[in-house]
């Protein structure tokens, strides 16, 4: 069974508290890839679990965005692995 947007958002709140570097990132969560990237997005984006989008905003104090497709993550462990990959790996 896949996660939903609310479950992912709740987990991310805890995850950011546990790893303070994440406070410099913006998180965008949607249930499906189509909701996140639009109906015309490639299947690669629609099927992804998470993606890192670099940007810089001095006003917000943020240095990147993590997009999360809730329904493509099947457990909190799966979500954690996705977040770790995007944040640590990129």
C-alpha cells in the first residue's frame, strides 16, 4: 500500500527536526506524479519517488527543493531512503 500526501508531510516534519540541514530545503509533496509535474510530464517524472531541484532563494533562506510523489513510496522506510538519496546524494 502506498503512502498519501498527509503521511509524507507528517514524516517530513519529523525528518527536518532530526536533520537540521533540511531546514534549508523546500519540500513539495503531491499524491501523484501528474499532480506534481502535470499531465504532460514524462513517465520518468510521474514514476519517481522523489527528485531534487536546485535553486537559491535568499529571501526564504532555501537552497533547493525536494519533490516527493507520495503514492510512489510504499512505506516510511521507502520514503526515508528516497529522501536520503535526494538530500545526501545530491
